[in-house]
């Protein structure tokens, strides 16, 4: 019987460990030189704050090709700088370079005082106020919403409740049909005692959520990732890429308990959104009220929000202009992968530009405003509603063929978070 | 009894005899254990009585008492007395039934009669009650003591499955017997606190049991994964395949483990057990916080439950202010 380790002789082992030692020494030197892990570096100005949230407007040198401002709605469970993780892998910079006028909501870090915030507060309260603020700032009467993951679910709900304020809706890897048993989160959440969780913590710690995400691929995310890090330690750029992703993964805001309670119970466990029975405040959410153009993007290899949870949206809305876009990649690869930068961001931009309408007059963007809360100032648009282009065609070639690599070289556990 | 010194001399002597009897009894139970050489009272009594000749001064007495009381000799002797029992527990030869000899009513009565030189009906009655209580305690402890004698258990061989079953059996037996004490309604001014502690103890027990169940499942899956790795290695060996470098083996190990655990993660059993374990943990945490709060009630600090009330008030007020602010803006617009 042969020994499968026969080729691993002492000489090559010594060589291997010698090389590894050399890499680690160089890596250690690089690590000690790192003063700050810079993320989210695209220039932006603060245009609105309310309680813990902030809305930023990205500056752009590119010619404005789209009159309707795009408001990016990120998930509550992570920080939005994933979309601008580093200059050469920035989804935001990519959208800007295509001529989009981009705003983003930073939900902030909830504290104990936010434990009673509900889905109604987030969607009909905060999100609605953010939309109004962007409309004021951009002198537009509508926005295009670009919702990411849970932010996509929130955006769709908002679009159903306030269709008059949404010009078009783009959802990225967002769950709508929670009845699927394809994803682990969907399986685990069905029998989860969320009452016990929320009652014990109030604001559920981000680290606790992280434990659940890391459990989805425990050996890759807790062991292999760090072993692989050794391979890139001597390369400063790759090491910094790794560190940026690592920073993002563990930079996890806590979750307002009541909002999480409702999201898990009504969506993951009762699947009320697709059944048309989800109640926010005194309003019932009917996805059939969505009539604006929608672009629904899913990752074919997404194990966090499986395609089965995303795709049904297109069958539930009343929009006639609706596109389903398959991205060959995972949950995070949608934003940071090379293919995403090359194909997805331009495709989204093109889709929005095609549905945009020239505005009669657009006020210049306002400078930074004082960071004071301006909750519900009545938005009175200076410009009348921009009419969407009639019968716009869905984006062609919306199905990339090859699998996108989420993160090059360091492979730092990309798909560990929603 | 002619004089008090005779009484005390007799008392000390009887205690010495009692100690010797206990020691002898223990030796007879566990003859292979270390013998005890001396009576723990002898050095103490010797020191005390030598220090009290007629006219002994107070300082000398104080000195002798200090030395005798702070000496660890008596403690050492006590340890030696219990050592056979400890050895028996360690060597797994402990028999709950053996303790009946210690609680034999007749023997005890005889012993204590001698020690205290009285023999009244009241004392007899007390002894009977004590013996009844002792029997009750033995009956209660018998089931879980018996559960520890599971022949399938072998800690030395580290059999996780046997350990889990053992702990489950112990937990169940304890809950059905002595554990009932934790469920007794508490009385008095500390009733609330005692019941709080009891609820916490129950929650801890529930969490420990569920956690054990969960860990057993994970342990078994890890073991399955390792067997898969070994099987793959055997197949490679048989076919003559070789790993070119360590990374190849590492990749195989990671991949096999990931797949094996992923298969488990998709089962209903995993969801149920993990959620049961975490929910029990959350409940335990909540009850622990309640205990901490009740302990801190006298301190001039805001407790979590009080802060939650404030948070709720702030939340309600914040909403109200926003609504009113919107109405003000509308009114302003109408005026314009």
C-alpha cells in the first residue's frame, strides 16, 4: 500500500516552511506599518441626518447622464462601505463614472435607545424621510431606489407603499419569497425563537449575528481564510485588500430588536410579503402596487439569499417593464468581484439611464448641510415629475457567462455576510 | 459525676472513642486506603488541658487557644478521616448503601448518648426524625448516585456519546429526586429572590442539557468528517495517488469538513437542536440579568429594565415630535 504523503518529503517540507516563514516576516513588517484601513473613500457630502442615520451625496466628475437621483438603500446588518470598499473595486465609483447621481443611506449603529424601532419606523419613517431629503437636494420629485439585500426588501416594500415617489426600482440579491429552503439562513430562521433573542438583548449585538453568518461555512470562514492570508502577506496591496474585507465583515451594527423581531417573524417565518399580508403600521404591503420599472438582480451562486428567494418578485409586481438579471457569482461577489465592476455596474447604469427622462431644470447640488435632523419637511419639488421613457427595453446580455471571482488573491471570506 | 472536670474528661474521652469508631468503620468499608494514625482531638485537648492548671494566667490560655485553633493539624486529621471516602469516589468503588451504617439509628443513638451523657425521650425523638430525614435524603440521592454507575461510561476512553447519556441520565434522575428541592415554593421575605434563583437554576440546567445535545451532534459530525478524510486517504493510498504538497491535504480536509457539516446544517434536526440550545441560552441570560438587577436595586444606578422604560418613552416621544413637526410644517405652508 502506498503512502499518500510520500511526496511530502522532509526537504520540500523545510523549503515550504522556510518560504512561509519569509512571507510571515515580511507580512508582519507590513502589518506593523498599517496605520489605518481606509474604506469608503469616494468623496461625498452629508445632506441629511435623522437620529442615527445619515444620507450622503457622492461627488462626481463625470457628466451627469441620469436626471433622476439614485438612492442606495443598504441592509441594516452591515456597513454600506462594502459598495466602495477600495478605489479599484468600488461599485459606487463605477456607477458615478457612468454618469449616475448617487446618494446612499448610512443607517448608523443602533444603541439601546433604538431597540423599539420597527420595520414601519425604518420604511415609512426613515426611508421615506430620506427619499424626501434626496428629492429636495436633487431638486427632483422622484428617486430611483437601489436596494441591497435586506435594503432591497425594504426598497420593494417602500415602492409598494409610496409608488408615487419611486421612478424605478433596482434590487440586488434581495429576498422576497422566504418560503424557500435553499439557503441556510432561511432554514435556521424558520424555527428560531426570535422573541427569546430580542427579549434577552433588546438591541441584538452584531457579533451575535456574525456567529450565525460564520456558521454557514465554518471551516472556510474561520480557518481557511486565515491560512490563505499567509499566501498574500508579503504583497502589500493584497494584504490591504484582505484587511479591508476583514474590517467590513466584523464591522457589524447591532439590530434594533423590534425590527428584527418583525422581519424574522413576518418574513422568514410567515412569508407575509409575498402573501400580501405584511402589515406596517396601518398599511398592508401589496407588491402588486409596484408599477415602476424594476431590475431584479440575483446571484446564481448566492448561498445567503438564494435565487429562489429573489426571483419571484418579478411575478408579484404589476410593472410592465421588469428585468430579471442573473449574475454568475455569490452574494458579495455582486459588488466587489472583477466581473461586477466590468459588467454589472455598467449594466445597471445603462438600465437606469435608458429609463431616465431629461429634466427641465436641475438645481445644482447643495453643499454640505448642517447635521441636524430634518425629519418631515414637506418636499416641494422645483421640477415636475420626470416622465419615464415609454416601453424601455430591458437590458440585453444581462446574463454573464463566467463565474465572477469575488475577491482576488486573498479570498477573504467574501460571502460571509448579507 | 463527681465534679465538672470528670464530666469534661469523660466527654473528651468519649469523643475520642467516637472518632476511633468512625475511623474504624471507614477502614472496614475501604480497607485498602490509607490508615489514619492519630485522633484529631488529642493534640487540641492536650493543649487545652495542659493550659488550664489551677491559677493559669489569661495570656497563656489565649496563646494556647490561638495556637490550637489556628493550627491546621485538626483540619489535616479531618481530611485523613474523609480520605477513604474520597479515594472510594475516585476509584469508583463508592456504594451509596454503605452510608446506611452511618445513619443507623441504634448506632447513632448509642454514640451520641455516650458523647453527651444524656438519654431522654426528646433526644430519642430527635434522633428518629434525623434518621428519617437521612433516609429521605438517601432515597433522594440514590437514583442519581445509581445513575453514575452506568457501566457504559468510561471517561478514561473519552466516549462522548456515553458521557452525554450519562449526563442526561444524571440530570433526569436529579430532577426527579433531589432536584425537586429547587422547585419548592419559597417562604419569607426573600421569597421572590429565592424563586428567582430557582428559576435561573432550572434555566441553567435546561441550557446545559440542550447544549450537551447540540455539542454531541456537532461532535458526531466532526467525527464523521474525520472518517471521511481517512477514507479518502485510504482510497488514495490504494490507487497510488499522492499529495504533492501539504496544501492539497489541507484543501481535502477543509472541503470534506465543510461538506459534511453543510449536510448537517440543512437538516431539520440541526435547526431544532441549535435553536433549542440558543433559545435556552437567551432565556438563561435574561433570568441572570433579572438576578443581577435585584441585587443592584439598592444602588443609585439605572438598571437595564429602568433604562428600557426610558428608551420606550424616548421612542414614543420622538415619534410624537416628528408627527407634530410635520403638522407644523403643513400649517406653515398653508399660511404662506
